[in-house]
C-alpha cells in the first residue's frame, strides 16, 4: 500500500477463486475496500499497460416481431467508452445484424483473437435459453421449433469456446434477458406433451465460467431485465458510468453497477456475476511515471556483506509482516461477507464450496451444521416425492384393474397416502359384493380376506396364483357352509316330529331287523339240511 491510501487489496488468486466458487449476485457487497486515490498499481495487480485488447460489441434492436428500443444505443455507447479507456480496446461494432452478418463478425473477431491479450464480448438484444443452453438471437431469426435454434440463432457456448484461446482474460457482458417473444412462439409450435415440460424458461441460464473468464448478466439467471425508459438500459447506463474510472478493479465496477441498477429498478433487477479470472483486471489503468535510473552502489567486501545479511533479513521481515497481516484481515473480512450472503439464502453447493475454502474459519462449524440440515431436508423431500410418485403409479394401475388383494396391499403400504381413503372405500365395496356371492357375512368376509392376504402373499405377487388361492379358500368355505346347513336342516326336521312318530319310526326299524334275522336263520337251516341229505 502507498502511504496516503486507505485501500486494501486481496490476493488476485483468492479473488478469482472465490468469485468462481461463489457465483453470487452483488448484494451491494464491497469485495475490497474502496480508496479515494492512489499512485501507481497495487503490488499484487500486474499493470495493464501494453495489453492488446479486442472487443466485439453487438446491439440488435430491429426485430420485426418484437423490436427493442435500447440495444443499438447501448452498443454504440459501450463501444465509445471502450475506445476511451486506457489501454484502449480495438472495438468491432455490429448493430441490427442478421444471422449471416453476425457470424461474419464473430469470424473476424476470432481471427483477431490470436494477437490479443484481453477479449471482450458485449451483446444487447433478445436472448433465449432452451434446456439450459443460451442462444443470442439475430434480428432475422424466425424460431418456431427447437431445430431452428441451431440454424437461426448463435450459441453462447460456441462463442465462449472461441474466446477461450485468449492468453489472459475473457470478459462477457450480456444485456439480453428481456421478455422474449421467441420463447412463446417456440412453445406454441411444440406438441402438447412437450409443452407441458420445462422446455424454455425466462431470461438466460446460469453459465459455468471457464478458466480466465468473467461473465456478467444484466440480471439473475431465469429472470427478466428491463429495457429502461431512457436512451439506454439500466445495466448499460451504470456500466458505462463506472468502467472509465481510473484504477478500480472490474469487481468494484460491478459492485457500483449493481447498486445503481437495483436503485433504478426498485430491486426488481439485480446483475449477476460469475468469474474465474486468473489475472487482476481494470478497465482503465493509471499510467505509471517512468522510473529514474538509480546508480548502483559500489561493491562491498565479502566480510561486510556477511555482517549485513542479518539486519537486511530482519528488515525484509518487518517490511513483509504488515502485508501478511493485511492479507489475513482482508481474508477474514471476505469470509464474513460471503458468509453473510450465504446465511440469507443458503444452498448445499455453496456451503460445500465455502467449507472447502474456509475450512478453519470461525463460521465453519455453523456452515457444517447448516449443510447437514439442508442435506437431510433434501433427502427427506426426495423420499417423500418418490413415495408419492410410486403411490400415484400404483393407484393408476388399480383404477384400470381393481381387485381386493391389491387394494389391501395398497392400504397397508400407503397408510398415509393421498388415495388411501378412496382405496378403503373401493375395498369395502368390492369385498361386500364377493361376500354376498359366497353367502358369508361382511364381517366374516373381511376376516377371510385378511387371512387370504397373509396366505396368498408371495415375493413376486403373481395375480394368477393369488386368484387360485382365493378361489380354493372360497370353495372350502362354501362346502363347509353347505354341510353345516344340511346338518342344521336334518336336526330341525327331527326336532319337528312328535313323540309317537319318533317311537313308530323307531319300532318299524327294529321290526325290519327281526324279519331279516329270521330270514337269515331259515336260509342257514336250509343249507344244513341240503348238506346232510348229500351225505346219505
């Protein structure tokens, strides 16, 4: 730090790492302290002097079906500001271009990238996300189905791949999240079964910043940016206001931009940043004064050099100690800032990244506890959703072919489910109808079905086996019932006879027995006589 400055800097690699690890919006948070003025460049920030900077600026307003007021003005204003910063950008401007002209501009841009250290893309106009992929829309695009996107729009992913050849930094600014008629026409051309899914969403999708890349959206992912009431959009107006301020980093610029945009839009629009920069970047560098040549001191004897080694080392240690302490304090402040943002809207991914970066910090224990709760809730929600989906699928099958045993199992498995009351009602009706056919009371029928559910349950749940077992059980019940009824009828018939009738019926029986005995005796006597006569 310079003597008259109150500005504190974080190490470049820490800022780049945390900006990539935590792609959070700017909630008015200062990632570094702002100072009023300083001379020269901070020690940790390499000077931008001598950098070769290239910019492609595209502004599309003249859409035939959905014209926009500001994108052309935004592109012209951005181009003018990029030419005035230090070092200046070599700016290519393309306004109200169709697909062919837009591709030609990108091809020219790609050819010049080989000789550039910094590349910048600014796009204002209509943008569209489909299945998580962002597309920039030319003015002549007629998009009615998904296949049209590849032939009539330009993929942001392809542009990022082209810009990845730059040696130092890639900067992307997208003011293309406005209310989009192309999404509505695309949905209108889809069949009903496709339209019901989350095929397209508002705004642009979140993009994972490649190494060395800084991406700024005019608003948060899946949200819509405003075109503005003046000649420029709120995002572009704020960006051009602060980007020419000498000596402030790109993160400071975006912090000020976010504050102005939220103020103008009443907090309805909030710029979003994702960064994986490997070098510190400032739009407008402070030119450094040429260093005066200092005469080298005369050589010293070896013995004197040896005696001065210890004081020099101690001096170096005392000089470096304040910088080390300042960096530690800056890291603690940054941890507190990031934690304050996470505590307001925690999510599992950001908490894991926070713990990776600040594993020994004062908020690590609280972050672990919060992460455990979020993971438990997510797992519980997943189980509930899986149970709900399984119940819905089983219920649809039951409605197609209901049977009592399957209903019984459904009630047991989904006792607290959404359709359990309907299943109980259907089960009661079905068992009552079967009970009347077999002549068994409803109460006995319920018990029989309970026995059947135990006996007929097999690992694979084959319906045929279950039906055969039930038929066998019902047949046995019917046979037992018929035998019981026959015995009851005989008993009742005998009970209705009078005493003389019972006696008469009993005497006639014994009389028939006596006659049978007499006949048998006569037959035996006749056989004896025949045997005796045969001997004589």
